[in-house]
C-alpha cells in the first residue's frame, strides 16, 4: 500500500496516516481546527454515487475508524463529519472526501456549533482555487503538485503547512492506531 496516493490531482502520499486497499486518511494542509483530517477513496471518484458498493462500505468503515483515532489523539468529545457531494453542494476537489473535525464540549474552537459550516465552505473555496491552479499546470504536462506546493490562497487565520509538518502529524497519528 505504499503506492502513490492522489486527492483529485494532488499528490498526498506523505500526508496519509491510514490506508486500506480502497481508502485513505490524510492530514489537512490548512486545518480548520487541530485534527481536521480527510478520509478519501484511493480511487479518484468525483461523487458518492460513483463508488462501488464495496468502496462505499469501506469508506464509511474508514470514517468510523479514523474518527476514533482523531477523538483519541485530540482528546475530543465528539466529531463533525461532513461531505459535500458535488460542486453545487460546495465540493472543492472532484474526489469524494469526508472532513473529520474533533470537537469538545468545553473549549471548542466554535462557540456556536453551526459556525463550523461557514468555515468548511471557506475551506472548500480555497481548495477549489488550488485545484484550478493544479489543473492548469497539469495541462502543461507537469507532474501533480502537492497541496503545499500549490495552494496560494491565503486566509489570515490558516496558513498552509509544509509537507514536512503534515508528514510529522501523519506519523504521530499513525501511533494512535497501534494502541
């Protein structure tokens, strides 16, 4: 399972901390909260309806498993799990993905619970911009870029992390799968 992993056209192998034959979990370039990760099918599939029954089942089981890892690692009381299925729903990269965000009863990043949704929408717009940049560079026959190489949209509160920072977090999260 050490083969290359793509999220849309982005190379994300070094960000992966969980993999099965058909799914993976990756740390986020610009997390909304610490522990914000994505769970994706390993096959680039734009919509949930295009997943095989086996892929859909494996994907949801992986969301459960990764959710438990994130809750344990970030000492969370709950999770926000979100999926925007298609462009009209706000999907930023045409590749099925579930956002998993750890949440806390006390001291949560979001004072009002529903404030997470505008943040997810903003995140989607930033990734959509990066995806357009990457698609343009691919049309010029260059290799897929990583998130860190490609995301140029700045949000004052959330700066893109380096590949090395994401790799360290992925390695740290792998440790929670063993225990």
